[in-house]
């Protein structure tokens, strides 16, 4: 059997199906991150939505966990592609129970108590984790960067220290059947993240936002540490495109450009790991890989 050339392997990667574990559906105005990213947002919700759909199709993103005020609209427009999620940590638990049991929402994400100044092991959050474990609802929890200077631009309770992945330990021990993934891979707490992944094999991570906001070399260094520690099969792709759908192109490109990853490792990050975490059927996986 001949070995594919570099060019052939790159072409194969271009056709790889992708699962986005962190997509938003709500349009907001210009953000402080525009000064960092040099990107510009669309001017209205329909343009934002249409641009998002365009990038999802262009990069063969076959599934996307989508939250925000228009998540159900996205799902109604393309039911096979979107998995609606709800993650507001101030929503009454009884409301969440009803929505999850009825199938209105499928995932608790982006669950963001960090913006309320709450550590994941705060007792106020116990009912949410209990519900997710009881109903077998996956949880995507924000642990990582907010906007630069978040505490000074209206997010007065945000604390970077609450990104420490080890703050999840007591939650995991108390809820061993909880399906949970750490959004933003707990950046920048790489040593703590690796310790958590070692001690708790059920935990997955996704690399949204850090895969396009950070300088590529910084993102690659962080990703490399996770992979070289032996956890390449627990990393998932996410975009967290916020108000810039064009960032999807950057985030996908920065993973493709990681020359320390094999084609198989990239395919795992883009699709295989999330398919396993979400428990997609063999039929659905085969369909995606034949597209």
C-alpha cells in the first residue's frame, strides 16, 4: 500500500467532518475583543445567522451544540446539524428539568457560573449538576478566559482564578456519572488541567476561543501539552464564534496547522472524540463520514 503524499493528506483533512461543541446564536454589538482580534461583526441578526450557516457548511461542520436566544430557530432551520443547548446558571432548575425531559434542549451549555463569581463546587450549583447526572444531560462548563478586563466592563463578578480545573474535583466525585466537558480547556491552567484529566477519566475538554483569540504559537503550546500528556482522545473542537462567524475559519485553520498532530489526532479533535462523548449512533457517524 502506498503512503499518501503530504498534499493528499492535507486534502483528506479538508473533507473531515467536524463537530462544534461551542456555538452561539445570539447577536450582540461590537465587543472589546474586536481590538484584540481585528475582526468585525455583522450588522444584524439575520446577517450574523446567515454568515454562521455559511461557515458551518464550508468547513463541513456536521453537528453544532448551539446556545443563545436563537438556538431553537437554528435547529428548526437545520434539524440534523444543530443540538440546542441552554446554560444560564440563573435559570430555575424546575424549568431546566421540564425542557430537558421534553427534549427542547439536549445539553446544559454554555454553563457559565464563573461570570457570576461562582466556583463550580459552590453549593448553589449542586442542583444543576444533580439534575444533569440524573437525566444524563451533558454539561459544557465555562472555565477559562472572558473578555480582556472582564471585571471592569460590566462583568464585575468574573474571576480568572475560577478557571482552575481542579475546582471541579468535588463535583466529579459527588457525581461520578456526570458527562462534563471543560470549555476553553481551562486556559491557562495547563498543569491543573492535566492533573484533573489524570484523576478523572470521564472529563473531556474543548478548545473554543483559545484556538482563534490567542496567538497561534500560544494555542499550539497549550494544545501540545494536553496531547503529549496522553489526552488527545479527550479533546474536542469548539468555535465560540460569538459575534464573528469568520472566526470559525481561523479556529479550524489553527488546528489544521498544528504540525505536531497526526492526521488521526486532528480527526479525533475535529470529530471522533465528540461523536463518542455525544454517543452518536454508528449510522449517524457513517453518514457524516460519507458526506
